[in-house]
């Protein structure tokens, strides 16, 4: 490209020098005029070709050096391309807005019955139906999205709840395990204590049994003495006989009560011996503290 080639931008407000492009005021009213009146684009914006460029004497950038002229030219072309691109985008947007306005007008002013337009009316109805269908499709997509989010939220909350329940169950299991371990921490000590208690009870019962045996022997001896005395004084008189009979009846009743008590003590002693034998045969690990089944008279 020659350094003398320049481009000039003509606008309704005047001609802008390409050298001062950095100072070019791209005001909103100029851009709006381009966007609102695309038919006058060829009249408002013109890039001169190489054949119609300024001469060296008439060029407004003739006083500039070659590098500055080339830079200004490229800057102007870039600005023009940018404006041109923005104009195309604006035209597309305007076309879409016009189409939307036509659709809304068709929906608003649609006749109640079929008219003589025929295919045009069918096209309008199809356009309206298509617009409604697209809106319905968009709403359905949003509804599906909301449902997916709801499902995911419920799933996440359910997982969190299950995790909390699992933690609670683990804590409860740990507490119960600790309680069992504490109760079984010293089984040997419990076994020794129970064994000592049972031995003491057996000793007490044995002493009581010996005491009752002695008492029984004494009563038997006294009974024999009374019988001998009764035999010796059998003929001494009716009064003494009645007295001896009363005493004998009393001694006999006492003897029977003593026999009953001795039988009961033998049963208790036998039961205690069997219980002690079972406790001795049982392993210490499976030992459980049993309540005392014996009662003193």
C-alpha cells in the first residue's frame, strides 16, 4: 500500500481526518443514526479506493511521514470494520425484534374465524403455534432442571441423615461395649468374694447343726432319765402320775419339734453343699453372682 493513500469518513456532522482518529468522537447519536437508517449507509460512510484517493498536494496527511500515514490508514480501516460489524449485529437484532413484533401482532389481531387469506392465515397460525411450543419447551426444561435439583437435594439430605444415624448407632454400641467390659473387668475378684461368702455361710450352718445335735442329745438323755424316773415312781400315786404324764407330753412335743428343725437344717445343708459344688466346678470366666437361697431360722 502506498503511503499517500488515505481514507476519509463522511458523516452528517462533517468530514473526520483519519490522522486524528484517536480523537474521533464516536458519539452515540452517530452510531444510532447508522443503526436506525441502514439504507443511508452508503451516503454516510465511504471509504475511498486507491483510484479516488487524495493527491499528494490535496491529502490532509501529506505533511505526515510514511509510517504515520500507514498507521492512520490501518486505524481508520479497523474503526470502519468495527462500525460495520456493529451495524450488522444491530440489523440482525432489529430483524429479530421485527419478527417478534409481527408474531405478537398476529397473536393480538388474529381473526376469530377463517378468512379469505388462506395460506397466509395458516402460516401465521403455525408461527404462533411454534412460538407457544418453544415457550412450553423452555418451561418444561426449567421444570425438569428444578426437579433434578430437588432430587439431588433429597438424595444428599438422605445420605447425611443415614450417616448421622450410623454414627449414633456406633456411639451407642461403643457405650454398651464399655459397660460390658467394665462389668467383666474383674471376674476373678467377684468369684473369690462369692466363694468366701459361701464358705462362711457353710461354716455357720455347720456350727448351728452341731449345736442342734448337742441339744438333741441332751434332750434325749433327759427323756431317758424322765422315763426311768417315771418307771420308778409308777406306783407312787395318781397325782404324781398325772404330773409325770404332763411332763412327758411336753418333752415329747419338744422332741418332735427338734426333729422337724433338724430335718430342715439337713435339707438346707445339703442344698448349700450342692450349690458350693456347682460354683467350684464352674469356670471363673462364666461365673455370675447368684443370690443367696438360704435363710436362717
